[in-house]
C-alpha cells in the first residue's frame, strides 16, 4: 500500500492506495474525531457500505447509511435535497463527517452535500470504481448536473482523506472497469508519456486486474492530479489540462441524456480532440493512431451511439468552461504533452464531429 499527500489551499490530506487500504479507515476516524457520521452510497455497493459501517463501529463511530440509485440521474438538485434532508434527520452536526462510498456520482453528490450542510462538514472519500480512484475522488470538485449542463452546480470542497482499496475493484462489472481506462489514457496522453508506456507494456496485467499493476497506475494518476490541483485548485489555469477529451465528452453525455457512460464519452472526446489537433496541424497521424490503439486495447472502441450533430454543437457551445461564448479546447501535441486554451474554428469542430458520429 502507498500513501500520497495532496496539498492545496483548501486542505492537505492523505490518499491511501492499495490492497486492504480500508484498514486505514479506523486511524483516519481517530485523527478526525467526528462527533457524528453518515455514509452516502449507491444501490450497487450497499454491501460494501455496510462493511464500512462495521469498520466505523470499530472506531467507535456510528454511521447511518443512505443509498441513491446507481445512475447519473442521482446527480441532481432533487437528489441533493434528499441527501441533505437525510443528514438533517440524522442530526449530523458541525463536527460530523460524510463518508462517500461509491463511484464518481456518489463522490460528486456526497461532496456537494458535505460542502453545503451547515456550511461545510468533513468528507472522507472511499471510491469503489477505478474511474473514481484515478480521478474524481481527488481534487475537491463536487457537483450535480443542471437541466442541460453536466456538473453545472457545485463547489470545491477538499476531502479530509481518500481511501482507495484496490480490492473494491474485484467485483466491478467488466464494462465499468474497462471504461475507466479512458481517464487513465487521458493522463497518459495529456501529461505522462511514461504512463502511456506502462499502459502498453502492462495491458494484460491491468485488464486482468492485477493488484500490483493497478496500484502503480492509480498512484501515477493520483500523483499527476495532485500536482496540478496544488498549483490550481479552482480551475483557473493549469488544471484545465485535466479536461482533455471532456469538451466533446460532456456534449455527448448531455445529448444522449446520459445514456452514454462517462468513461466511454471521454474516450470519444479524446478521439475527437486528437483529430481536431491533427486538422490544425498541432499533432501528427502517429499520435492519433497511437491513442486510438491504446483506447481499443482497453475495450473502448470507436463506435459511438448516433447523436444529433446540431445538438452536439449546441452543447459544446454551452460548455461550462467557455468564456464569452468561446470554448477553450485542450489539444494534444505529442504523447505526454497537451496544451489548454485553444479556440477552434466552429467549422473544424463540425467537420470532425460529423465524421466521429457518422
């Protein structure tokens, strides 16, 4: 097991990664000394949430469990209201702690609830999906979706600890496990050539869920994100690199009414971004092909659900990172290096998208 320290203006906290990392929950509670606690989870991982509850009892902390449906619709203001009402019924006080047990949806929802309840209570993240371990559990972004925009309503609220137990991934459905590699490939293409080489060399071990290989990859991604967040906690500059692939991804998710999973949408978005970069002579065919091959290796094929080109263009125009109607794209220059802030002509985006969703 390894430990990483994330140091941001909003808080400094440990990230525990490895097999059996859940054993760190007891000393974490001893450090935080919560006066009360609730566990927010989803319908897929209730048994694991109950196990976490038992571990808390060993730390002399009693926690009630609230489960939301395991679906993107749980990232809504209505769901947030239900979670906050639960906290009120359970009398979670200002010394209390919210423990998020689940994937990205639970983490975003529980994080926003922790940030807003009594103007902020402690949060401990226990991610149970690979996607959440490598990305969303670290950095303090919380939020729910608006009527049209993904993650439109939220705030920054750093957790007090993140506990990523690789054993939690053993029962993750095959498709959900593989689609998380879109975010891993994102880090590799945009920031870390060495990680790209590891993903190529260790693909069989990673696809077989080898614990040692997974621990190394999760640590690489978590370290990359921690370094970026330390420099730009509130997403005003360098943190934009973490949005590689997300401009088209969020548009696809919204256009499909969130029927396309986040991981597969990000894979689609990276394919689009690379082809935009190629069209603008910012990268070579070699990069596009290398990224395509890597995504395919991890079960992220090019085929995408049919989508309305006009609606996709409209969604991209309303991207929450847009300024004065201008969308800033993150585009790759070479494996391991991408640049943020590119304003791409609308015609280029439309041509690339038309081919991507044909």
